[in-house]
C-alpha cells in the first residue's frame, strides 16, 4: 500500500475558541484518526489552531461551477438584502 | 557540590540530552524520504521537538559542568566516545516500521523519565522535563498508532515490525540498567530509580505490542553501554554527517 491509495481528507481548523472551523487544506490518510494526526503535523506547526475537524473529501457534496450563473447571479441585483440598504431613523439609538 | 559530583550530574544530564540529539538527527534522515509527505512532516516535527529538548539539556549540562562549553560545542565538537546517548537511539533507521518501533520504545521511556524528572531536585532539569513531557505525549501517540497499524497490518508489515522489535529489544536493557552515575543522582534527588520506571514503561509498551499482535522477545544480556560512551560504527557515520559543517567551517552561523 502506498500513499496514493490513501483517502483524501479535508481539514478544518479552529484558530481560537469562539471562532468557527475554517477550511485550510487537505491531507492523505488511511482513516480519520490518522488524518487528524496528519492535519496536526501539516497545518498546526505555527500555532494555527486549537481544534481540528477532518472529513473525507468524497463525503463533500459540491455545487457545480457550471451552475454558478443560475445559483449566484440572481443575488447580484438584490441590494435590499444588505442591511446597509436601509436608512436608519435617527430615533433608533442602539442598532 | 564538589567537582566529581558536578561531573556525575553533568554526565547524567548529557545522557538524556544526547539521546534526544542523536534520535533527532536519525529522524531528520527521513526528511525527503518518508512514505508520504504527511509522514515526512510528522517525523520532522518530532525530530525538531527532540532537538529543542537537546538544546535546553545540553546548555544545562554545560552550565553544570562549568567549563565554558555551550550547547553548540557539546552538540558538534565532541568525539564519538564522549556522546552518552542510549545505544538504542543511534540504531539505524532501517525501514519506516523499524524507525517507528525504535521511536515507540524511546517515546515510552521518555514519558516515564520526564514525568519523574519533573519532580527533580534539579530545578532547571525539572522545568525542561515538564515542558518536554507534553511533546513526548504526542510522539508516543504517533509511534503507538503506527506500530499497531504495521504490526496488525499485512503479513509483510507484521513480519517487518516483529523483526524490528526482535532486533531492537536487546538495546532496551540499557534504558533501565542503573550504573554508578544513575545511583548517585538518585541519591541526590536529581533522578529517579530507573528499575522502578521499568514497570510502567513495560506496561505501556506491552499494551501497544499486544494491540499490534506483536510478540515481546525475552530480555537478553546488555550488549553495550551507550550512556558510557560505548558506541557502534553507526554512530560514527551519523556524527560525521551531523558535525561536518562545524568541523569544516568552525563557528559558521546562519
């Protein structure tokens, strides 16, 4: 068995308590336990994190880049979905 | 402390320091050659931890010795017989499995020795040990996991792992065989009773070997005392590579 046979895992690191886990990259490993060790050795060498998640890359369902127009274009002209679109009345003090 | 007890104390710290240094250098030989880039980094991380421990311990030994030798002088400018590392640490890497079996045996030993040294009467040594034990806990987890995977893996990996255990086991006798320096340091409250550490070490190694379906070989007679400066040919080759730069360009810096 060579490393080419190993599964690919996506790695998510939480930088500090209270923050969310962010995708940082991927590692090869035979199982999740090994993937966490590899993630620790590859992605936390410079105190990048306090917590690690790994998930098999094959378990991730992704949107098709070809669908980008249909999925994301319609949001472009919906400026009223941003809170900055609205005038805040002077009477509202704490918002 | 009089001169001879300072010498014994310095030698005692050097033994632990040199074991880190030589094992770190051995692991460094894997960089660029490990079976996967993730393992390459894993071994390099462990090597760097060990060299970090060696630096602190070598500096401390140099201060106890009081002859003006700093960490670099001790690391790079001693002759082979002046290195006091455990002979197990200098054993060649062999295949990846053999490297990890050697690592398991030493990681488990470091867990015990650092845990007890963190209560040493030598304050500085206690501080270094308390810091190192956190690193070693991860090393032990890493090496244990690999020994289990390889021992309980394919027939090929099992055969190789068992061969490594059989070949390396005789070198573990030295880990717990106390000589006059160990005894003097135990009496001074600096070091632990080595024989008593063996029970815990054996329990931790046995648990991994059992899960790895590997057989523990019988204890055999001591072959050499690395910690008294008795080394095999392998250490000479390691040192010639490790010392090359400082020998060729004395005082060279980054």
